[in-house]
C-alpha cells in the first residue's frame, strides 16, 4: 500500500493536471464496486458541470475538491493508479472507472486487485467521513508539545499507537519502524513512559522521514 509520501507525490502531480478542468460525469465503468457510496449513474449526474478546484490529501486519501463544495475521495489501496488520458485512447488493462472532462480527456482509475475505492461526498458528509482520523503528521499545528502530551495519555505500546489512524493520520508500518529506530525508542515501549526528550526526537524523526 502506498505510504503517505507516495500519496502526496500523486496528489501534486494530479493537481497540476486536473485543477481547473470541468467534469462531464462518469465516462467509463468496468467495476461499479469501486464506488463506495453511490451508483455510477447517480455519480455521473452529480459530477456533470462541476469544476475540479483543488486536489488535497487527508492521511492516505486523495481529496478532489469540486466547485459545488462536493469532493471525490480516492483511496488507492495496494494497486490503485490515476491516469489522465484522451477519452479515445486505449484504456489500461486494469481500468475500473473513468471520469470525463469537457476538453475530451478523462481521469482513469486503474486497479489490478480491485481494492481501491472512490467516494462522493458533500461538505457535511466529508467531515463525517474523516471524523475519526487523527492529526496530520506534516501539519504545522502538529507540534512536538502536543505529541508529547498525547503520549502521556496513552499506555498503549508505541508502535501500534503510531499505526492507529485516530492517533496520527497516515503513518504506515515502514515509516513508524524507521522513526522509532532513529529516535532510539523500542517499539514495545508503553507510550506514557517515553521520556519527553525521546518523544520529541520521535516527533522530529516522523516529520523528517515523511519529507525525505
């Protein structure tokens, strides 16, 4: 499964390609279950005429923000990929769904293992969708002081806690292991007994690793 930095790389590339474009709806569907909360016909109607205003990220989710204050949420999972191509170009072997643009191109979602999911949300339901996610580890307001204070409230072993998406969003196994190694914190140490100096070093290691 892509880690947070890989998802961020996808976000940046996708933003450069699709922000400002206007959607026509769903232009192709091979695997309807890719859509987690609506049918292709319903989604096509909702998307028609909407402009992509931004491509954001929340944890490992891509958030395609739309002009009517709606959003498409994309979870790549293990093998999901997003490609922009002309609508008349041959589709990739594992293309599952595509969204047309008024300029004749489309955004294609390919997924060999069919684990990836796409959802459509308005502003209220989007907030609910992400309600249980913890703070973003790269956000400016995720401070070392807050991290140390949060650890003091949890007796859970530190590695499982770092992988708990309600504690910190988007951190995966590889980065958790490396951050703990850099900060010289044993993965099985209860979070609430980690000294403040080591906890601060762990916070720094997490942020540095995700930016490398």
